[in-house]
């Protein structure tokens, strides 16, 4: 499973990394394509056609929310004990709460567990994106009054509207789209898998120039993100009696590295951008080992 799930990720991310090193790519254009076209198509198609039931999806949502809430409480406690400044507290929370569920989580889930694993991962991505584009935007920009920015960001993202449209069509109107409409939506949605990996490699290549003297300072956040977060998710899965593929996927997603968007948000709002880029870069590189180990543990 490790070979089939991790090696393709490493190769594709590496290709994006090399591409950026040889030719400067327009990350904003690629990100916009992924966020505003491909991801909504994937979410819409997955929710419209998946065999997952609400009873299967809700435990995943609960585990993600509980895990994030516990990490938040831990981060606030660490900040108080260590008497961190407001900006340092914000950085610690950003680096530990938010995982790269899209660029890395979805491809790993697909390669490791197939289409059903991807359907479960899409639920995780929806929850992660909602949390990221509210809480993360707030902590990135609260020194500038981040409440309004967070609300505007959430309302501007089409993924929420795509999910709502799919749920209305399926759950209320009981309408299924004809193949000539559904097939191109599916093709566009699946295109985000390779693009997300290439984009991750490109963004890591850009971030490498900003990785400087902050490596030691991100060791603790990386440990929380890559080790403690999946351990908490596993504990909550046991507590909620969630087993099988659902538990495997949510634990896997919670073990993903720091979200690449954290580097984008901190750059946008001027909150320790070099340190954030270091956290993203180092946690992603380390995750190739930790996620491999995690796949071994959860597949037993």
C-alpha cells in the first residue's frame, strides 16, 4: 500500500518542484483553477453520486471537529504556559490545526483506498476548508481585524455552493443529472488530483527560498501536526465507535502536513510568513515518512 500510495505522490510532487525550479509558474492562476473550478466539480460529483450515507459521513465530521478543537485547546494552553505573544500563539495554532487535506490528503486516500476512500476524503476536505477559511483567516489577520475577511473568504468559495447544490438535488429534489452533464463534471473533478500534487510541488519549490533559520522553531508544531493530530483522531474514532475505512481515512487525513494555504494567508496578512513557509516545507517533507508509517499502522 505504501508503494502504491506514497511513491506516486512523491514523483508527481517532485515533478512540480523541478518544474518550478526550471521555469517560474503562475501559482495564483493554477490555484484559482483548482479552487474555483476543479474542486467544486469534484465535490459536486462525489456528493451527488457517492454511496455514502449521512450516518457514515457525520462521524467523520465529528472526529475532525473534535480533533481540531482539542488541538486548539492544547495550543492555547501551550501559549499561556510559555507566555507566547499574540502573533506567536497565532502561528502555533495555524501550523498545528490545519492539514493539507486537498493537495496531499485526497491523492493519498485515492491511491491507498480507491474511489470510496476519495469520497470519504472529500467530506474531510469540505470540513477542513470550512474551518481553514474561517479560523485560519481569523488567526492570520486578527491583528488587522480579521472577522470580516474570514466571512468574505468563506462566502466567496464555490465549494460550499457546489456541496449545497448536490445535496439539494440528491436529498430534496431526488434528481440525477444525465451522463452528458455528469461525465464532464466528473472528468474536471478528477483533474484536481494530479493538479493538486503538481501545485504542491510548485509551492514547495517557491517556499524553499524562504526556509531560513526557523527550522528549529517549527519542530514542535510539526510534531503536533504529524504525530499528535492523527493519534487524537484515532482516539476519537475509538470513542465514537467508528471503524473500517471511515476511521482509516479520517486518521490519515488528520496526519497530513501543515496546509499550504497557511503560508499564503500569513504572507497575505503579514504574520511571520518565513516561519510559516518553513513549517509547511518541513512538515511536508517529513510527512512522506510519517504518512508511510501511518498507512502501515491503520492498514493492520
